[in-house]
C-alpha cells in the first residue's frame, strides 16, 4: 500500500517535496520516512497541449505544482495526473516553484515573482524583480520570508503573505541558483564567480568566497561546509565559516547539476555524462558511473539508492553504497518521453518527472 496524503495546504507534511531540492539546505535527500518501491514503472503520463518543461515539479499533499514554457503554472492531481487548475501568468516559467503556508511561489523570465493560492491558482500578489527569474525561490520559515534571486544579480527577501520587500542583496552578476539556507544564513553561488554568504535577518553580506569560475549551480549546505560545481570544470568543497576552499575536484566539462548529500558522500552529475561520488571531507573520488547523456538535473537520494536524471531521457537508479570496490553500480534505468534537464520530485511511493517534450510522468510500484 502507498501512503496517500490528504491535501492540507495550511501545513507542510514531512513527506512533501515542497522545495526544489527537497529542503532549504538543498541536500537532495528525501526524509527518512519516505520509501520507494524496488521496481518502478510509469503509472501515468500527461502531455502539455503546447510548450515544454524546464522546471522541476514540487509536491504538496495530493498536488503537483509545475510551470512550463507556454501554459504558465499548473496544479496536477498526484494520483491521476489530471489538471486541477491552470494559471496563465503571461510569461514562460523556467524554474521550479516553492510552497509555504497555502501559497505557491514561482518566478518567470520577465522577472515577476507570483504568489498563487495553492487551492485555486488565484494570484495573491506579485513582485517585480530587477531581472529575469530562472531560479527557484527558497523559504526562510523562521521569519516567513521568500528569497529569490534574479539575473540582475539581486537577491530579494519578501514577506511571504504580502510580497512586501524586506531587504535586497546585490552581487556583481546574474543569480541563477536556488538560494540555499542553513541556520540564519543564505548561500548564493553566482555568475560573478563567488559564493556569497548573506545573513537572513539583515540581508548583509557575511563573506564572499572566490570560486574562480561562474556558476548557476545550487550550493548544497551541510553544517559548516558548502559544495558546488562551476562552469570551470570543477566541483568544490568549501569551509564557508573560515572562508576557505578545502578541495577542488577537476573534471572534463562543466558542472550544472546540483549535488545530493548523505553520510559524508557528495553525489552529482557532469556535462561529461558522468555521475560522481566524492568524499565530502577530502574530495577524493569514491566511485563514478557513466550515462549516455549529459547531466543537468540533480540527484536525489532515497534510502540506499540514488535517482539521477540524464538528457538521454532516462532516470538512472544507482546503488548509494560508498564502497568504491563495488563492481555493479547500476540497479536499473527508466526511460521517459523527452529529455530530463530537471530533477526528480519524490514522495512516498512515487517519483514525478518533467521533460523537455512537455510530458509530466509519475513513476510508482511495478
């Protein structure tokens, strides 16, 4: 049997995938109570009438929320894939949404952040940023604020229920990453080749750590450490409190895939078609697996398995175990309709995927 969650938009259930990378720190790791079946199959597919998906879905209760290139923002029923509502917002949606206290927040390429009622899709408020928004919002749940960056290089903090601007933080170039949160700090990896650490209460910069290359990849935060890939063909481990790059892992091509973390292991994909698992303390490679296509979407870790999308239209299922001597890493793969530049969204018993052919797919037990 599957755990079927009743929709309650007043609260976030621990099993919901209400943010782009699963949680505010962008760990890409599902809650411990989330279980997936060993054998997954396609339960349903829903194709857009026009347009395509560039955004990773989010899931709250029995609803999937995802925007597209032509049809604005939509809510789908988790069990059937049927459309619950559509909100034409006038511009393309190229980034995932976020959910908090009954509202779905989503930005568009013209630079407007929309706050929509999760039940109806009705617009509660909008905010005009200084540049295009192609990254996902994050939520500071302590102060009930929405954080969103723009291609103008500005990070905005807004009151979630009203859209009122609280503070802005300026960088030197585009912000195209999810602004990760840990404790009372926000972390932004920018196209200006810095990791910015910003205090959530004041919006003041705490530190700027040189990456030496631009990036739009989301920084993953674990305690005092940050992990992020760059366009300079490197993946970095950073002690952000001491403003020091601890290690650099060199690759053949850029890293645009956000990483996932569990038990001292960092897992991410590269544009070189390869999935890498590194020791988080040293950057030493533990294992790798080569797919048939470049990897732009992020890995998700559920239990002892890694689910990672590839632009070859497959979701790969890999063994998480850290033993580099393990010969067989691949558990299986599932082919979907269209390429996967997005990340998986995971809830109990199900994975939701969105492709560049405008197909939303639900995987569940075979």
